[in-house]
C-alpha cells in the first residue's frame, strides 16, 4: 500500500507540475454572466476569493489505477500558502511512516520505516520533463484557486488575462495560453465557486481534470471537502485520485520544513525511477 502511494504521488506530481501554464496580457471581450459582463464577473470573483494563509486537515485518499487496482489510505495534509504542501501518513497509533513535502525549491519524499529519502529540486524535475514547473500552480489545485503561473494571488488587473465564456449556469475562465498549453477554470455563475480545473500540454498527451464539490465553511469562505483528480494520457490508461477532507482548519502553528537526521540515507533519481517502474 505504501509503495502504491509513493508511486502515485511522484507520478501525479510530475504530471501536475508539468501542466503549469503561461499567459499573456491580451484583452478580449467576453460573455455576459447573468447580469454582469464577463470582466465584471471575474473582478467580483477575484475580490471575493479566499486568501487562506494556511489549511490543515485529514484526507482520505482512494487511488484508482485501472487494471492495477485501487489503493486507499488516510493522511494528514498541511499547507502554507507559497511555502509548502505536506502529506503525512501515520496509520499505526499516530506514528508517521511516510511523508511527502513539496516546496518552491524541492520535492522531498521520506520513508520513515526504512530511514531513506528522495530529494529532487524543481530545476532537476523541470529538466527531466522538458518544461517549466510552478509550485504556486500546483498548490492552487489543492486550495481550490483560480490561478496564473508565478503569482501567489490574482489581482484586479489580472482580469485582462482571461476570456470569460458563459456556459449555462457556469462561467468558463480561460487564460490566453501558448499554442502548446491549455488551461481552463469552470465556476458556478451564481456561487462563483470553482468547480473544475482542466490542464493539458500538447505533445505530451497528458490531461488533468480536477473536480471540486461538497463545499462548506472554512475561515469565513467556502472550501471543497471532496476533490477528484483525474490524469489521463492519449491512447493509454488513466489514473484518478479521490480525496475526502475532514477536520479542516486554518491553523498555521506548525513547522513548514522537515529536517532529517544523519540516520537517513538518500536515494538517487535512478533508484526512484526503478521504484516507479516496478
């Protein structure tokens, strides 16, 4: 079970980070959303967007790997905006057996049972995938945010970077992208809540869809307690990760970085690839 968890985290992180988009400032006319112009709707959405500095909670994962079966486990998730995403697995009497920590500089995976770890910089992973990686974009997927690469928060001036398209009871927000990248955000026309993020990159065959539902209050705003991430590749099998959150809070009183003792041995990238390909 732990091996399947590690394999998914690394595979999903690579795909998610690879999907970071680049935009331009070209302005376009957009649809009417209810009685608001598209630009007005987006301005209101940005103004009312949650600005959580930290989110913590429990999350129940269910990973569907198609013909390879399904794996389920529970973990603790901790996030600090612009700093870190931590996933901690502690199934035995609260004793942590594995941790994944993602920061703007690195991805760190720790196997507590065997006292080993893998650490890869964003620069190294970017070179392996032949693309630029963006921590803020990845974190925004977990925080239910409409985003632009390289920015911690959207601002009023960013309205010019989107097209807004009316789709019945929804508004589709589409950043202007390069020819090789696609990105869109589906929001409720009345609620303004982000219900789906879609990312893709031409030439890789990969596509990511991240769905959000079961919204409830958190820090005066609405947070989705149910997320489903689906990673597919043209002509190949897909993977989906079902995430159900509980015990959510905005507590920030925890350490955002992990220090390892000399008892831990470092695995290299080649060893990691062997694990992923098993």
